[in-house]
């Protein structure tokens, strides 16, 4: 099992201290939780997954920050946890952390149900995913297999968190809040002077996973690209600190790379449609893009393809060709053609 990296300190231009604490989150996937000191109340950004060693990694990390940097990091000292978005690898550890600290939990309203009502969120997400699969023309048996790997159907959903505070503000103490929907409807990036804590919105190696907005409002490629532009327009970001992977030295360049990659992927779908030369379902396009993937990754790949088709359709590049059929049969797949 790979070892976690050490905790690391980053100093902001305004004198805040931001500590990066690595933790295991899901399987071999590692996450990064941040402790922000000197920007108002001591704040933890994200909570790990609560699975396996995740919470223990965070507690050990807080201890390492105390030993290496002389900070007061015992649990009683932390007054606030801000969750960048409502995905399990970022909020699943809240229950275990709150058993050790009396901290307020803040999350954007559009993701708040994920932590305040996890069972409802998971059930509604499964329902919406089923609709998306039907509309996309996924064969029934394949659809059942894909949903069995559904990322929002943990066998034991985490306990509901009560008294969640809604992050409907542009700033909390000296931390600026940038709503950045797309990867998740309520995703936020946090700006501490010239340091950007960017969750899963911008990652240094991976192009962040996208889902179509038909699954939930404020997901989707359109919102995601707008959110990239919103961050791109913030001047003077010296360093970006994401929720996974390494730090990002030049976030503006990375945003441009992600944008170019997304443009290529959108173009690729348009090319597949052109070659198909006739009505095509999202499922056929997804198979054209990702023939090799299976299981959980097949679901992610399918959702990524669906987000691109939806984007082209929203912008008038595609039209639905079988309107009569889908009006008379709610289980009919939508057939797209280039407009
Ligand atoms: Zn995420
Ligand atoms: Zn994540």
C-alpha cells in the first residue's frame, strides 16, 4: 500500500497558514484535507470519506501539524468544517470528526441534502440515474449492472448531519467563497488570499468527472465550463490546492489545458455523430467513446459522454429526431441527429 505524503504548510500573502493533510478516501484513492489558520476561526476544509483509515489519517495529520509547526490543532480548537462538495470522499468523515470536535459544518445549499439527508439524496440520485439511462437507450440488463456500481449508493450511507450551515455567502471570515458548479451542483472553491482551495473542480492530472445536468440541476458540462471561467477571472492566484493529487503551480495554465481537452472531447462527439450518419442514442455514442471500460468506470464514462451530448443539444448542435415516439412511449430512447 503506498505511503501517504507528509503534511505540508503553505503561507498566504495575507499571513494565513494552510496545512495540507493527506488521507486515504476510497480504496487506493487519496484525498487532501486542509486546515486553515489565521483567516478567522480555525477551519478544516473537507472531512475525508470516513471509510477505512480516512479519519485516523486526518487526526494523525492534525497531530503532525502540531508537532512540526507548533500549531494548536487539538480537536477542541477546530471551530468549523467547510465541505467543498457533497461527494462521499469529501464529507463521509464528518460524523467521526464531529464525535471529537464541536465544529459548525458549512456546505453550499445545492449540495446540503447530501449530508443532511444522505438516504434521500442517494434514493433520488438512483431514480434520476435510471431515467437518464432509459432516455439514453441503455439496454435494461446493462442499466442494472451500471446502477449496481452507483457511486451514490453506499451500502451503509453515512449518518445524517444535523444543523448544517448553508454557504450562501461570498465570504466566511477571511475566506472567499466561489460557487463553482458542474462537477457537483454545490461545489465551492475557497480563496485564502492568494491560495485557492479548489476541491475537485480543478485537478492537476485528471480531467474532473462530469455528469449530465439531466441528472441534477447545476451538474453538467455547461456549468462546469462557466465555473472554470469564473475561477480563471480571479486575479493573483499563486497556488491552487486541490482535493486530490498534487498542488497546482499555475492554475491559469491548468484551466486552459482542461478547457482545451473538453473542447476536443466535445468535438469528438460531434465527429462520432457525423460518422454515424443517422439517429444515434447517447448509449451508442458512449460505446463509441469507451469500448473497453467496465463496472464503475463504465458508469463514469457513460455519464461523461452523456454530459457532452447534452451540452451539444442544449446549444442547438443536435436535435431529437423521434419526438412522436418519445411522446407516446416514456421508455423510448432519445435519438439525436446533427442539426
Ligand atoms: Zn467530487
Ligand atoms: Zn473527490
